[in-house]
């Protein structure tokens, strides 16, 4: 870039202005500044900056409005306007900028490197666009001028044709007429020898001595001259020669050719035309016309296109061109890439319509056709569906008309820009906003954002639930102080304290409070947390409040119920203790009062027997024996009952009990019962348990005693002791015998006191054993059950707490 | 009287008394047995008051005391006896039907000198009584009557 890009910086903040200006100056931009919108606008008009960096919030006129004014003034509309803002960053604001036809956005704050690289992009675009505009204007001016020339020329040619006509009618064509024409004219005979020339031709030959035209004097062979050049390898000369011959032979009515001709005097383009003279001689007329100016205009247009392509390249845009007459289209590579076509293909308007999203087709065509109908420019958007991956892309397009000399539109050229990512970002932002809004507005919970102001609380934003609490709407609550909303001073202080606490702790703070509302007390749970400093510079806090009245009431109810329950438990315990005491008293009295008469029955029976030993009959003696046996039996029953009762009342001393040793001891204690018996003992390794040793001993004494007793008819008897299951800290132990067993339908009776399934004359016992076992095991938290079948043996299972193994 | 020592038998059950005496009779020992029917009588006897105000001086060599009795029960008699410095040296053997732990421990805590559960069978009962009498009347040396108590009181 030869001249530095001129940048106008419009910003009302002096420090930002100075800083940004310095950054730009350091990157060698020519910087001018303005502090108000109107001052900036005036500078744009006076000094024509290339790029305007436009702040939005300005004291007089808003930057978006300034942008709109620049863009709607044709004098300065081409100025590149970049909106620069730290606040106007939402999609809506950017859309407002787009509507005002802003060329770009820079969001504050920014990194210097990023900023400068963006500015550089804008500067380059401004520069390229300026060049484009200039060359376009030039091209249009020249095209206009040229078309005037062409019109004149056409007129001349028309005249010339009339002259040709006259020539054909009359051989008497005056040299004067021919000479008056600017077009160079020569007449060749059937052999190609020049037989007549006009003055323009002769002048041209004279002006270019030594060129190949030097030989084209009257009397020289024109075809010979062409043939020579053709032989030298000039393809245009070969074409010309063939064309002339075709006309001479009558194969073609006329032949036209445009060719460049580097004359010693200047570079030129010529149009050559060959027509038959029309007489029988086979003579032809050759005209040479200088078309250099038209050709130059065309070259300028090509250069313009090239520059447009370069600019588009820099801006990641695709460039297209549409010939409105042929409907042919020309695309650059980036267009194909953007449209998802793997490689360039012949492009037509029709092919393009296939790629555009059907819903957007009508709108896009409307814009294009407006441009084709003579409107200068159009900016519009549409979607495309890429054939390669089926993806939908958002395209922004610009189109502008290319006119010919008559002001007729011949072509429409323009650029396409893929803004899909930009759109997606906008949509994501909108979606996020919607999600947050839904969350914020969710009913049932009051939420809001506040600022602390001079001991009061300023409500910045509140949801409908919160506003309703104060009898307001979110709109009428906005920017109200808590005191204005009717919050008592003490309450404001309390909330303020919690807000400050949340900032100090760097974590949310929750608290409960109650309000008397509508003659009932309601409870609330509030959580506040520090957010960040707001745009005002004051710290912002968020709050959430939940009505927990129902939970509070349930809690109170629960507490009341608990107290009642405790009272009831106390009462029950007292009743239980009373019953227990009564039971103890009963047992005590039984142990004394039931025993004494029994002893007396026995004592007196014996004394009677002693007194009457010799005098009683055998029958009477047997009666005395029955009395003695019965009382002894009764005495045993009383003892068992007492021991059973004691079992329920004795304090337990839980220790770790080595069960295996306990079982061995128990077997030794049974020596009397097992003497003379053949018993096979199968004792598996038993884990240690937790329990009262003497009580557990009694359990196994009972179980083993039963096993020994009820296996008496077996020879050998088999008794197995083992542990069948260990689970969750509990072990299942069993004692199994191969004895007489019993019918399981009576099993439920076995654990009752004095319940027996066998007659006393079969197996002795009072029936207290299993009742004791169950009572002890139950006191240890375990269970007892029994499996048996008649004559198949019995297995008794007990569960006991295992000692934690170390 | 001085040559034969006295046994004080306190039991409300005439049958138990008769059986006890029957058992003692089997040994043909000439011990003086005084039988009383309840705790109140026992205390009156020991304190030589009311109906026993005129009884001969001196305390029995052993008191065989039942627990469950009308009016004043055995435990109460024991308590008064053992808390009286003048009487606490008198040996007391509890003879009862109860083998309840609370009774056994309670009696020993109050200072009982022995605790015997009345056996259920007559034969054992007789043997037990014989053993008791033999031990307390023959083997055991009773505390000296009156001699030491002043010394103890003075000390």
C-alpha cells in the first residue's frame, strides 16, 4: 500500500480514544479522532477516511445511527464502518448494526494483536474496495465513451455499406467518397492483388513503414502478404487467409476477425472485414477498423474482475459472475468450495438454483433479478444445501450490475460469504439465553439479582415469583430499592449482612427466616451468593428463596410426634417393668411356696413308709411309691420352670466364645448319658462367636443331650455338629442326629415350655430344653429352627453372631 | 442346760419343723431345740422381751432361720440381729426352699453364716439336717457368751 490507510476513531471516552489511537498510530495508520457522533460524521465528509471505528454509545447521536447515515449518503457510503463496542455485543445489537449496513464488529475489550490484525483486514478490504470502485468507474466511463464511438462507427459502416451497394450498382465509385471514410478500405481482385484503396488505407501504410502493412500498397498482393505472415507461424494470419479465400470462392458471405497489431507507432487492435465486391470478377473488399479503445475497456473490466477476486480472496469470499443474456455463470474456486462441489464444473444460473435451499430460492432470485433489471446493488442472504455432505450453509451475498455503453445490464457480478458459523453462534447465544431465562423464571422459587447501595438493596432483575411477593411485576420491580418495595429496615440489614458474608466466604450463604403473612407464619429458605461487579461498578449478588413452610410444619409435627412417642415408650417401659416385677414376685413365691408342700408330701410319705413298713399291703406300698414318684416329678418341673424364668432375667455377659472347645466340654459333661453307647461324633471346625458363655453352654448342653437321648435306639448313633452358613457376620450352626426324629407337623409345638412329642416312658424329660434354647438364642439376637422326619433323625439349627476374625 | 447347747429353729411351717425334729431325733443327740413360728417371736426371744422376758439368759449356739414367714420375715430378723453389736456374733444358718440368687446374695451380705437350701427329697433333707446339727453343735466353736462384747464395746 503506497498511502497509509486513514482511520477515523470515534469514541467519547478520552482514555480509550487515546489508547486505541496510539495503538493504531504505532501500526502506521493515519489516525484522526472524534469524540461525538456528529463530529465524526463531519470528518467523514471532509476528510474521507478509509475506515471508521465507531463507538456505539455516544453523548449526541448513537453510533449505529451514525453508521446508518454514512451508509445512506452516496457520497460517503463506501466508507468502511466498523462498530466497536464493549456493551453492544448481543446478537440483537449486531443485527441492528447489520441493518445499518455496518461492515464489521470489534468487541471490547480486545487484545492489541487481535485488534490490529482485524484492523489490518478491514484496511485491506477498504483499500481493495477503493481500487475496485475506481477501476469500475473508469471502466464504466471508458465503456460509455467507447460505445459512443461504436455507435458512430456503426453509422459509418452503414454508410460504407450503402457505398458498397452503390459500388456494386455502379463501378464509378468516387475515390473521394472512399477517402472520406476513417475505415481503411481496399479492393482486391480475384487473385488478391490490391486494385483500389482509400486514403485512410494509404495513410496507414505510409504511417507504418517497414511493417507487414508496408507491402499492402496498391498493386501488391494482399493474400500473398497474409500467406507470408501465416507461414511465419501467426495463427491469426492463417485464419485471415482462410477467411479471405472462403469469401473469394463464395463459400462465405463475409468474414470478420479481430486481431492485435503491434505497430511501430502504437499497440492497437483491429477488426478486419472481408466482403465480396458483388460483381462477377470475384473481387473482394477488405476493411480494417481500429478497435483499440474498445479492447482496452474490456481489459480494464478483466482487471476489475481480477481485483474483485483478490479482495474476495482476502475476505474469504467467493466471486461469481452471471451473464444475464446467456445465463452462463463463472465461479472462482472458493465458490465451488463453499457450495461443496468437489471440483469446478461448467456453471450456469440453473445449476446455481439447484443448490439453493428451495425455501430461500424466491427471495434470492428476487434480489438478483432486481439487479439484472438495472438496480445497481443488492445485499441478501439465503441458504444452500451442499451436495457433497448434505449440510445446510448460510450465505450472505452481494450483487452488482455491469452495464454496457447504452446502460444495459450485461452482467451481474458479486460475492458470496459463508456466515453459517456466525449464524450458529448467534443461535447458540439465543438458545443459551432462552435456557437461562426459563431457569430464572421457573415458578415456585424466587430469584433475582441485586446490588448493595448505601445500606439499601437495589433490585436489578427479579423473576415473576419474586416480584409477585412484593405485589409487583418484574418490570415494575426493576431498579427499585428494597426500602421502596416496603422491606423493613431490620430485614434489609439482615439481607445485606448475608450478601456481604457470601462475598467474604467466597461461597453461597443460606439462611432461614419467617414472616407472618395473612395471619399465618410462613417459613423461607434463602440462599445468596456474590456474582461479580456489574456495569455500574457496584457488586452484584444473586438470591434464591424457597417457601419451606410445609417442610417446617412437617418437621414440627415430627418433633411433636417424637416427644409423644418417647412419652409412650416411657409409659410402656414402666408397664413392662411393673409386669416384670410382678413376674419376679410370682416366681419367687413359686420357688418358696410350691416347693414346700412337695417336700412335705415326700417327707411325710417316707415317714409313713418307715412307720408302717411291715404292716402295709404290697398294693398300699405301691401307692406310696406312686405318691413319692409324682412329687419328685413335680419337684423337677418346678425347678425347670424356675431355671427357665431365671434365664430371661439373668444379665448377659457377652464375650468371644470358642465354640469348638465349648462343644467338647459339653460332650464330656454328657459322659454319664453316653456311657456304654456307641456314638460317632462328627464335629466340623467351628468359628468363634460372640455371646454369654454359660448361656451358650446351656444351649449346646440341651441340644447335645437331646441328640444323645433321641438316638438311643441307633447303634451306632451318629451326631454331627457343624456350621452350615456364614453371612453378614452371622453363622448358622446345627446339631444333627440319626435318631427317631418326629413328624414336622408338630414342629411348632417343640419350643413351648413343657411341650413334648414323646411319651415319658419312651424318652425322659420335662420338655423345657428347647424352650430354654430358643429363649437364650433369641436373647443373643439369633433364630432357632428344626428339621426332622419320623425315624430319619433331627437337625436343630441356631444362628449366632460371629466373632470378627482378626 | 449349760452342758447342752441350744438350737433356735424359726420356721412357720409345722411340717418342716416336724421333719427337722424327726431328723434330729434320728441322731439321738440331746440338744435343746426351741422352735418359733415367725420372725417377731424370734426377735422377742433373742431380745428376751414380751413373752420371752423371763427366759433364761444366754443365746443359742445357732439359729436355723427360714426366710419366708408371716409378720417379720427371716431377712428382717437377720438384718436386726447382725446390726446389733450384742447379737451379731450369734451364728445364723438360713434354711429355705429358695435358691434364688437375690436371696442367697442378700443373706450373705447381711452377715448370714451359712445358707442351706432345703433338699427336695426327704432322705436328703434328713441327711442335711443331721450334718448341720453335727457341724454347728459339735465341730464349730461358738463365740464366747458375753465375755468379749464389753471388750469390743470398750475398744
